C-alpha cells in the first residue's frame, strides 16, 4: 500500500531569517533548497520533510512545544550528538530519561527563536514518567523546565552558534 503522505511539511515563523538559515544549515547539514526575501525552505530526504521559514517577528510564538527526530540506533544518536557538539548546537543531554512514558536517550538544540529540537533514541515504553516533568516548573513533558529553558537560552545566545 502506498503511503498517503509521502512527505511532511512544517512552516515556522522566525524573527531573523539569516540567523535561522545559519542555524538550520548547521543542524540539518545541508544548504536550503530555496532562499527568497523573508523565506527559506529545506527539503530533507530522511526523514522525509519539507520545512520552510517565514520571517515575521510578530508571529513567532512562545510555548510552541518542540519538534524532534528519532534516530534508529544509540550509535546514530552518539554520532549526531558528537557532530552537533562540535558545532556548539547542543543545549542539553538526557541519558536514560523516562519521559512521555518512554525510556529515551536524547539531546536538545534550540534555534535562534527558542524552538526546541529533540534528537532521541527510543529504548522502550515504560510505566514511569520522570517526576521532573510533572512539576509546575516543567512547561510540558519532553521539554526542559522554565528555569532550565531560560538558562539554556542564555547559554545558546552566549555561544553565538547561530
């Protein structure tokens, strides 16, 4: 049976297109397929994704949640982590965490507008959810607590990686 949706499309508003292009070119490891005034688009083959960015500072939303990529092996995760560390993109690492009722190894990067990307390896489903994600400080499961987000945002800005 043919997949009804062979490729996913995501469009995000960004406050500074050039900073976003610099960040995503580094994070995705490819150049954008299209760049026009206030617009950029990447087409990824694996995962099959079309992602575009529209420069519009007023429409950038806080508390969006996050986006993520699941990798197939721990080795894939470690290779990606090592590569993204070299690029100063990694904001946080979590190994053996139980989040969203799943045991995972993961790391996080934040784009210039604070959109969080999770890169993770899924070990197994679990019946336990880390209590850290149940506190008032955590904005949602699978995202750092507000204090951590603020610290991570400051660290990301200080690193001037993007």
